[in-house]
C-alpha cells in the first residue's frame, strides 16, 4: 500500500536538521555542519513516503524578511521569471522571495517541489508565501514539533508548511501535527482534542461547495497601516465581497495592542536569540576562525570573539547585541518585561474578538458576538526589488525598526506573539503584476477551520 505522501517532493529549510544533507542555517558559522539525526518533522515526512529532495536557502538563522541575509546569497523570486517568455526572461526585474523562508517559497513557486517546510517566528512562512504566490501555513504554536529545529526564538518559532494549494499544505500538516514527547513545548493530546471539539461547530462543510453560511469573519481595523499599497486593499475587498456572497458575515473588529506588537516582537525575539546563539562560539559548536597572522589567542574568549565576529553576518550580530542589552539588569524591566506585558495584552485582545474560547486558559470565555476567523492582508506590498529595500539599503539607518524590511513584519507579528494559526492564500495580482496574499487567522488549535476557510478563498479567487 502506498504511503500517504508518496507522490510529494518536499524541500526543507536549512535550519531544520537532516542527516542526509548539511544544515547550515545559511551561516558561515555552520557552513559544514551535518546533523547525525533527522528533525522530527523530517522523520515524519520520510515515514509517510515523501521524497525529501534537498535544503532551501533562508535568511541567516531565520533573521530577516527578504532572504538577503544569507551566506549563500539572496533568493530571487521566481514568479515573474517563471511565467515570463524566453525572450523577456533575462530582462525581468529581480525581486525578493521574502524571508526568512524565501528558499522554501521559491522552490514551490518554481515547481521544484510540491511542498516545502519553513519556520515562522514573526511571519517567515506567510510573507514569502504572499510574495511568491503560494500557500503558507504557520500552525498554532506547539502543534508541530520543533525538535531538531535550530532555535532562533523558542517561544515564537513554529515549523510551517508551504505548498501550491491549500490541499497540499493540509496533507503535510496532517502528517506533522502529532504530539512529540521530545519537544517540551508540544501541545498535549488532551489540549488538541479540546481545541478540535471547540472549533468543530464553526468549520465550513468539506464538500465541493465553498458555502460559508454562518461563518463570522472579522476584519481587524489596525491591519490597514498607511504604508499598505492601495491595490492590496482593493484585492482584499474583492475577497471579502465574494466570501459574503457565499454566506459569511463580515464584522469590523479591533485589536488595540497591535500598534505595539512590532516593538515587543523585536525585543523578545532578539533576547531569546542572544541566549540561543551563545552556544555557537567556535569552542563547543560552530566555525572556529583562525587567528590573524602573528597573533596567538591566549584564552578561549579570544577565540570566541574572533569566531563570532567573523562568521555571523551583520543582521545576526545586530540582533544578538540588541537582545543582550534587553536582558541586562539595567534594561530588563524597561524592555524585556514590558515586551512580555504587551504580548499578554495582544493575546487578550485576540481572545476578546474570537467567539471560540481559548482552550489554553483555565477559565475560557469568549463573546457570543465574536468572530470565527480574522482576514487581513499578508503583507503591506508586493515583493520588493532585491537590494532595494532590505539590509543593504538600511545599513546606515539609525532607526532600523522604521526601515521597510522590518515594516514587512507588521501584518504577521501579532499572530506569532499570540501563538495563533495563520494561513496566507494567494488572492490575485497587484497593479505591478506580482502576487498578493491574504491571511486567515484563527483561535489557538483551530488550524482545520483556518485551512477550510483558506480552501474556500482558493476556490473563490
């Protein structure tokens, strides 16, 4: 009997351990590292018969939104080049595939594989999916094992799935969404079952009809910043009208703490990164840089400083320094603790708008007039030109969080901070002819509901 994924070719992001390929995290620090084991997600894929064809490029250690911060070079978005004729292919504009899972999204968009695994810390699956015109799922935090994934920020990292269709993504997700006792952050069987029961009454039917009768869709007002391209707003309105035509109700909602999400995210993610990446010191793990000619290191700290300075890229060094400062005694209360308070407010805001109660709370409660899912743009714009609005363009900018690279995360970070499932689905093309995605966000554990709504959008668009 053939296995359930025997017809699928799958690429794996380069920060997920594989015994048959090197795992470099697109960093000089791990340039020759080969893991002695497979990550749980890779083992499950192979056990289901999937063909793991190789590793996909990414931003170094998953830190970036444009996939330009890689020792292997940037990832080029294949969308226009893949669809262009031979006569114009050499002249098309090179655009970013998005990050940090740009290689995974690009490999699916180019037809090199049927599905790909990525990781999503603050939007690193959904943003590349939107830019490349593919489907990208960030599952509820804890549903897919992170064992064997090289950590960036443990409280935010999720293994995500990218594919050409929602059905393909769902096939892979169903195989990977199992409890793993080796992952201390894995959701228990009991919690998974409670979430399934809570979301069942809201799930659309699984037949061929995209009917969404009775489904309540919230449109968060804070997800329309001034930087949002007008053509994306037009596409989202078209999607909303089509959903309303098949029975869905549209309700404006507010998530007030969204305005603080980006700042809180970068404090928390950078603080956790500075701790996780401390192990790569050239002594215990990672690349050991040779000493300059005529200089003999007198202690291990000399090797440590030299190796990290030489093998970590600028973006990784920047975030390590930011995170280290946030964890110092002088800054801890004003930065890290404040960021955690903002995170709690964001979770509370989401729970106030969903009518499906959070099964993670001891005393769950949700408004009767709440919504089942949220719908909003996946990105503030279509794929930007390579090198035109990323790290290379903002190296000397003192207000880094105001640069366009960081602003790409504004639509995706809140769901990551709250640990919620979010799915980016292609919804059309912008005025420049490049893909636009819309995101469906649900209550924790309601991944099947999010995927069902995504299937309906796919059929209607």
